[in-house]
């Protein structure tokens, strides 16, 4: 049999334990939750897909170019982003032959063995498109053209896929000055409560951003507030938050390098803000400002009920030449050692006991799970723990998360799973992995007589659906 025709399917027991007793319970748990709706409260899909509802262009533009999980592996093997058709900041032409890019991907598909990206892509090819052969260079053209033909059907338009994937809610993420025109277009379609936005103010709260001053000025124009004053700047942020809530937002998202927080006096805030506006600040001032802004964002969340997400422990855009050429989110974000206990204390001393505040913490530094994050969430009412994220969004990472978090933080101080992806078709794949791993973890507890099967079935439902749904509700509306 030729390589191109070799049968290929996904095993029904994938990711379950090799222990037969645990595997049998995992099967039953999974059967009870596998068809529950998907709640995807944090992600980066393009809202224009759902607003315009036009057919996706081709396999390369859909499955490779938007997904840095995919192309970072190829880059690590010496394949340039130019060869993969990734757009350059300066507009210089990169590879435009989508079939050629797809062939390059197929030729190197073996590089993904053992990775979550391989699991997700196999799911897309086998479960979403229905292929029963393994992608390789011999069949690359056949699969490419078949995908493209399928993408031109009504069944594969974005809104149809939302229904097919049983996505109850999907949140995109936009910067503070985004006009949200695509979300506005969804109003009246019946999807305005299915596809919502998330407020990401990094572009107007991080003075290290080269466009910070221009962004703040634009925000002032949008809100008719004087953003050259501290009070006007805060009022502008409140106005933008309100604008995002009008387009469905229930959460904010903060990608700060560290979870450092500060609680400065009004006079100190005014002085620091003026120093930054006058371009007389240094990196230490920028970190202090970011820390103060996390506290200010927490204060605003107490007032308007928006859930606050903090993503720390990530060195973003580590590859400076790559960032200069191609911009952000090109696969060179890396885990960074992080400290939460003392960094969060100023914010928590101020607002940690507020009933209207909900903060979800994410990190790429797994060493903090049992030492810092689980004890924090196991005490402060406002804190919840976000799922294993980015590099740890994997079977092994999810198991480490559950093993280290549960004993101190419990299950109910977490918020289920979110996929954090730009790759729309991989969303059901990612959620399926999380559901299987949670069932595996619960089955082990049952077999060790640490939990009854009845409780495991209840927990499987909560981890799959209820905790994510409730974790991202506006606290003033829930």
C-alpha cells in the first residue's frame, strides 16, 4: 500500500490511561460530557469571519498562516516565515503560492509527532474534514484541493461551523482603541450574544509600547476625554470599557510581563503619568505604571463587574529581529520565571476581598502552581486559576496543572478550559483534549477511592461547561 493511501483514524481511547480500570471509567465520564456545548471565553479568532460569513479562502490561509503554534515548529527547523507566506511589517512580498506552502507543511508533518499541534491538526483533518488517510507529501495536493472545495460550501461558512461545533459562546480579543465594527455588524443577527469581544488595554497602559502616546491620544479623541491628565485618562478607560460592554464584553485581558502591582497615592499617580507623557521615564517607571494600572483596572472591575484576566510569566517577542520584520505573535513568546505572592499583594490588599471582583490568573511558569497560585486562589475570594496556557496547553501540561493545583486550590477555584486560539477549526479539537484529560484525571481519583463515581460525573460536567460559563459572567449581572 502506498504511503499516500495508508489508512489513518483517531483512536476512541486516545489520552485515556493505559490502566484498564481507569480507562473504563474515563470512557463513561467522557460519554456523558463529550457533546456538551463549547464555551470559549478567551480567544483570538477574527470577528470579521462571523460578521461577514464568507467562505474561507483555502487550507493554507485557514490552517497554517494564522496559527503560530503551527509555523513556529517549522521555523525552528530552519524554514523561514517568508517561505510560509507570513506577512511582513514593511509589506515586502513573501511566498504567495498557497499550495507550495501547504506542500512544505505536509513534507514536514512528521515534525509534529507527540505535540498537541499534531493532535489538533489530526482532529481537524479526520473529524472536521473527514479524511481517513495521514497527511504527507504524496497526498498533499489531493488533500489541499479537497479542503478548498469543501470550504466553498455553505456548511463550512463560519456561522455554520459555529453551529456544527456546538459553540455556545466565543470571545474574541480586541485592543482598547478598536472600533469593534465587526461586532457591531453582528447586532441583530442573533449571534451578538454568541460572538462577543474582550477588552485588552495593553496598548494604552504599557508605556514601553512605542505607540503608547499615540494610542492614548487616540483614546482621548474617541471618548472626548482629556487624556493628558491622569483623571481624564482614567475616565477615557472607563468609557472604552463601557463601549466594549455594549458589544458583549464581560472580561478584560492583561498581558503584562509580570503580575507586579502597585497602590500609589493620587499625587504619585499624577507625577508618574506626567513623567511618562513628557518622555522622561525609564523602564522602572514603566513597570511601576503597569503595576498601578493593574490595580486601577481591578478598581474599575469592582465598579462594572467585568472579569479581569492576567496573563503573566511570558517573555513576549523574544526574537527581536523576527519581531521587527513580522510583528507580534509569531511564535517567539517564551516562558518566564514569575512571582505572584508579593507582586499581587498591593492589589489584593486593596481589593482582594471585594465580592464584585473576579480575577483569573494565568502563567507560563509552572513552578508557581502549587507554591503560589493554588494557595492564593485557595484563600482570596476574588481569585480563580486559568487553565494550562500556551506551552502547557497539552495533555501533559493539563495533567500537571490538575495534579499541582487541586490539592490546595480545589476544582472550583478554576474556570474550566479555554482555548486561546486564532485557529478556528482547532477549537473543538482543543476542547476535546481538555475533556478527555479531565475525565482521565477524575477516573484516577475514583479508582483510588478518593472520589465516588457520582461526584466524578458531576465534576466532569462542571469542568467542561459550568465553571467556564460562570467564571466569565459579569459579576453585577450574574
